[in-house]
């Protein structure tokens, strides 16, 4: 349950509109609430920049936000300050809503206010640049109080629709332990289109645990549903929108049909498959009046393409009908999960779906969960909790609370700070393996990148792999803490991920992970190195960005390419985790035994090799073999290392391999052979 923990509480009648700044305890509450709503996929990864300021047209306030340019939607996350469970008035809600939208209306001016955080200035510039394309503003307001029974209706400012969503103490508690994002999706066709959705009920056998209905949903209605609920509508879908790049992609074909032959869309398109938790039918069972818990499990590309074509291309959807198969799964729960997986595998024919696309139900995540449940820390007193499915920690905690004998032991053995989920797992691994630009793209996109690679290169995991993962989680979280303590004015999240990636680059992905696992912490020496490097990475991110926005620049592979060659050199004495020379497990292997102690010179050899291209390394081997200057075994090692480079260094060279490649390159250059032609 979210509640205020500080002694200083605000007057029930006091709202953000009356404050000159956010109290610290309210900021802490807001950040906790944002994390919970991100876990529930109500919101995406937020940029956090709590600010109360004069916008020039009145007081403005914001806790955080993000801009989804594909969905043409701006989310502003804000706080209604109140004591726990205090009843709010509609006037308080309206005041905070007015202050929240001022960021949109005054974006060009806000970006020039020197007193506000640099990240908020940058965010305002992004809003200003996308201003005319934003079709929806979501005001997500959180409060420790209780929202009024009547909420603000949707309204329009400057031609843009504004929707207010309030998460009060009651609704946040619900979000903490359940899938609020699906349960809250309700569609009333009588309100949306003026009449029930015509349908044909398919008779199932007696005792069936589901009912099926066939329908043709008007394109405008489906587009409106996506605009309102966005990716929450696709929570159980295996993918997000794949884009329309390339003339031969299925999504590009959808766009062409919508623009040139909208009346033929029903004939050309396979349509959608959806599940619902409940629905209301007309008395003759020939129409669907409303649905609750709607999820599009197949046809997410069709849905997103409709919205994109209407918003970005101005497509007229009046004549568009989308074939739909609507499945009411009566039993829900595990039966729903099983049915979703089978529907997705069987029905998705337009864009190939692989087994590894099925996030929570993927065997990989089930194996990680099993290892987490059965792997105790070296002292035997605690373990980490892998939240494979959203909300499972809260369920487990609730079950433990119900029994006196397990109430205390659960919190001691599985503390909340040792909980991690799928997106965090992907963040830790992708950062360490040299993909900070993917992590910077946001939790959901990074997770998609991770799952796609997992599909292409399956990972064999065991207890040693899991212990390495937890050691990496400890390293990443310690880096987050250090960056937070250093009080950088902006870009803390990208400084963190680029610092971790740089450590991976320095060590070629090899540190003494078993040591970190045994001690459940990293050494003071490594913490000092991280503290020093974080400032250097901040400088590199800003200088390499030039006139670009650092947060956007950090999402590009070119950013990492320009930074990784300039990371600081290691100095003696090396932190013990690095100096021990233990070869940590690769993505699919177990830890190898310790080798000889590493030196800064060893790390510099690896760095030099990883600055070369695959073509350069391959040329060293080929020219050396052809000229007789290199032994065939040396040429073969060059070929092996070249394959690592071609794979974007997902596998990293050892010190021995690096020394061989550098010696071979120096030998060729000394003999007058050019490798940069």
C-alpha cells in the first residue's frame, strides 16, 4: 500500500496549486507511484523533473512526463498533494489539471526558463517541436487522498484532446496487486458509435470455458479505442507496433489500403482477435453493448496502423471495417494465459511471431523464476524475487501476510529491495553487453530488443548464470545509487547505463562476478571508480551530443560508438573485482575459473582490439597468412575475433586473444602492410 511515511503531512485542503515547491515526502510518494504505474503498464518510463514554476500564463507544475511520437500522445504526470485518505474536491483536481496543461500551452517559453531543471527544459523543447502533431494529452494525477466521485470529463485545448486519469489511494492499492491496466479497459459501443456492435455468436460445445463472437468493428471506433488506451489495449499482445518502414512490410500494405482503398479493408485484412473478461449483449444476442477487460492479442499491428494512418496521414476511416473475433474467456487466470499464447502462435500470419516473443510465459522467464525461487544467497538467509508476471510479488507478500508464521519470514527472506522484473533483467544484461543505446530507448523497447536477440540466440541458463545475473543487478543498482548521490542536475538514468556499459567495455565483460555474488555488494574501490567515471561519462554524453538533445542522442548506436573509445583508462591499483581476472559467464555459459591477475595493460590490449572493425581484424589474418608473416593458427584466431566484432562484440575477446591480434597487426604494419585500405 502506498501511504505517507513522513511525519510532516499536508493539510487536506492543500493542493499543488497552493505550493511553491513539492515537499520531499510528496516527491518520494510520486516516484513510488510512478514506478508502480509503470509496472502496471499504465504509463511508460517517465522522465522525472519535479517542478513548480511560473509559466508566464500562471503557475505550472509537473512531476514527470514522456512524449510518444508514434501515438501522437503527451503524458504529463503530476501530484495532488493531500494527507492520506483525505477526500479531494473537484476544484482541487481541476486546479492541478490546469497547471499540468500549461506545460503544453507554454512549451516554447518554458524551455527558456533558466531556473527549471535542464531535463524539463529539454522536454519542453520536445513538446514545442511536436506541438502541432500531439492529438492527445494524458494527465495522470496521483494522490494519497481519495478522488471525488465525479471526475473531470475529457476536454479540448487548442484542438488537442485532454484526458484526466486520477490514481488515488484506493486505485493505487488496486494497481499494487492486480493488473489494473486490463481490468480498467471498458468499451461502451452505444456511447462510442451510437449503437451496439453487430455480432454473430458462435455456438460452442456444452461445458466450454469460452464464448466466441464474430463482428466487424468500424475503423473509427477501433482507432478511438487505441487513442484512449494505447498500448494497454495490447497488454497481452506479443509485440508493440513494428512500424511501417519498407515498402514490402505488412504494415506498409495496411497503410496503402487505408489511404487508397479503405472500402476494401474488410476484404483484404485478417482483422483482430481479442479477449474480454466480460461483455454485455443485446437481448437477441445479435449485438455487443459493452465489453470489459478488452485485450487485442492478435492484430496489434492492424490497430496501431489504423491510428497512425488517421493521425499522421489524414486517412478517412469512415468506410473502414475491421473483421474481429472476440473471445469471452470465462475462467480467466491461467486459462486466459494459455489461450493467449495459443491464439498468438496460431493466428499471427502477417508479421512472424517467434516463441521467444511471449514475454512472461516464455520458458526463459519461467526458468529464471524457478532459479530465483530456489537460489539462496551465500549466507542462506535471503533470496531475490523475480517478478516474471506483473504483480506476483504483491500476491506473494499478501499470501505471506495472511499467515502469522510466514509474515515476518517473507519480508526477511525476500525483501522488496531484492525484487526485480523482466524489464530490469533486460536493462542489466543489455547495458553490460554494450547496448546502452537500447536501454536508453525505454524499458518496453529495450525489452523487445532483448527478446528478439533471445529468439535468435537462445540462452542456456543454470545456477552460475543466475548468480552472475544477480551480481550484475547489484553492480547496476549500486551505480544508480552512486549517480543519485552525485546529484547530477540531469540525465541520471543515461549516465548510469553508459557508466555500466563502459565498465563492461573496459573489462571486456569480465569481472569477478562470483565475488560480487558471495559478498552481495561491490568493493569500495569499484564504487570509487564508478563515482569518478560517472562524471566523465556525463561530460562525454554532453560533448558528443553537440546541438542534439542528450536524452535522444543516447538512444542512438552512434552515441555509444563515439563514447566507448574515449572512456577513461584503468589505473593501478585495479578494483579487486577487475584485478582478479575471473572470466565471467557469457550470455550462455558458466563462469570459468580464475586466471592470473589482470593489469591496466591487459585491459588496454582488449580496448585496442575492440576499437577495430571486423574488416580490419579479418584483413590482418588474411594478409598475414597470404604473406607468410603469420602462422595459420594466428590467422585463425584473427578470424575468430573478427566474428566477435561482426556480432557487435556480444562476445568479447580474452586478453590472450587480444594480445595475439595486436601483435599480429603490429607485425604486419612493421613489414609495410596496410590494414586500413
